[in-house]
């Protein structure tokens, strides 16, 4: 048998494998599992988007290879949406590239700019792809802890100068998965100034910009003056429009960064199916009331769940964005132990915080991607535990 390459062998062990195994056992025993583990919306894609896809599939011109950088009409719709939502002006021809889901772009981006030995600054805890993309490019991830006392914002000033000399990219993700924390304009302004002085590219993952519940909408980093000189932003249709299965996203911002990513993509994929991009145009032009409906579903679930968890004595990080709750494990347990207990004794699947990095230890993540009735049933089961 041919051995795996070093880059696969050096991947960290799959932390969820054990939970998956137990989950399968429970299901086989006929346990009524409540799965709060995965970040995958349970609400279907808005009907107008589905209808647009049906029409687009019928068109023979969509059956051929798409353009590498994406349809111009799609990139124009992205630019229009950024203008409406964030007041950010983008040139659709040079500052937007279509992605096959944002994960694809996030994973490929370091291949364009990271040489072996270069450092990429990644948050911890975090979406794992920042680290994996870095490793696949031969780079070294350096982890900046996200701590509750800092509102789960990275203290980038704490990174040693010796590390900074080799650093090429810093990743940020607000509203944040897994902590649900948000960042404001002043955070981005300070980060950009710091990064510009050190010639470090800022890569922002804005997957959750539309899942918010407060009066202040989450900003784009590109709203900050001068951001386009050193920043690229990754966005996704998955969470905004309940389109995880469709695989559609975009990267926008500095044109050299967008072009570099485009060069990688030209050589490894041949673009996203044009019918999906046409449906994406419809999604970007949905009336705001469609998104408000999605938000109000999550808002109701969040409020009910936060209240119920507090009643049983669990401490939830207070935030007004994302469909996650970041909860402290009770005293006397590790994240893995407590998540195991929830599965064994309550039939509830949650994600242990350390699955997102060592600084996630002491927490677990709940996904609000099941109906309120099931969330409350989960809390009733937790209430029965001796903690
Ligand atoms: C879900 C998610 C994405 C989006 O992934 P897609 O590939 O667009 O489905 C990106 N970043 C974070 C942090 C996420 O949670």
C-alpha cells in the first residue's frame, strides 16, 4: 500500500471521530438523538432561489465550462450587494472572484502567497480550515488565543516580533464561529494599521455577517478606509441563504490578492456551475424580509435556549450574532468529558470546544439548527443531570 504523503500524515487527529462513533452506536440503539453538533441550517433555501436554479438548469449555455473567475453578471451582483449592505465599492472585473463555497477559497488562498517556512497567524479556537490551508501550503500556523476577557478578539499585539518577521497573513472571523463573538469597526481599524506597518495581509472570513440580532449590523473589514490595500474578505451563501449544499461563495477586496487566488483556482478547478451562480444572483437580490424571517427564527431559538440553559446553571457567552451558543462546561469536567456525558446520559450531540483548538478547552458549542421545541427538550434532559 502506498503511504500517505507527509501533509496528510501530519494532519491533527480527527477530534470528532470518537463522538461520531458514539453517535452511531446511540442511533443503532434507537436513542432519540438531538444533534446540536453541526453548523448546517435546517431551514430550506428560499423558494425563489430554487425556482431560479430550475430555470437556469434548462439553459444549454450553462451546460458548458464556466469562466474560471466566475460569471461577470454574478460578480456584478456581488458588487451591488456589497454596495447596498456595506457601502463598499468593488470593481466586479478585478475585485471579486466566485468560489465553490468559501471553504474552497479559504483553503486555496495560502497556496498563492505562502512559501514553506512562512507563518500564518490563525485564531484559536477557530474554523479549522485556516490552519489546514496553511499546512497544505507548507506554512506554519501560529495561534493567537481568543480569550473571553478580550471578548474573543485576538490580541495581535502579543505576537512576538520574531514570528511577525515571517508572518504573511492574519485570519480573522467575525461574527465568529465557534464563540459567536462580534467585532466592530474600531477593531478592524486597529488591526489594519498594525498589519500595514508589518506588511501582513489581513484575510477576513465574513460567513456570518447576516446572522445578527442586535441593532448594529456586523461590518465588513472593507468598510475601513485603506482596507483594500491589504485585505481580502471571504463570504458565503451557505449561512446567509441556507445554501450549504449549493457550494457558492466569493472572495473580494485587494485586486492582487483576488488575482493570486484566481491563479490557483484556474489551475485546480474550472469554476462553479453557471446555473448555481445564476441562482446566487437571485439570492443576493432577495427582499430583506426573507433574511429577516431567517434571523427571527434563530433569534427565537437563541432567546429560548439562553434562558433555559441559564436556568439549569450553565453559563452562555452573551452575543447577538451567529446560530451558535458558546457555553462553559460545568466545574470538574473537561470539554470532552462533558460532551461525552451529554451524549451518553441525555442523547444530545454538542461539539467540544477543544475541537476548535486548545484554547477552546473549557467550553462546548451548541448549534441552533433544530426547532425550538427540540432545543427545549434538550434542556429538559440536561436538567435531569447531576452536575
Ligand atoms: C460555515 C463556515 C464557512 C462557510 O463554508 P462554505 O464553504 O461557504 O459552506 C466559512 N467559515 C466559517 C467560519 C464557517 O463557519
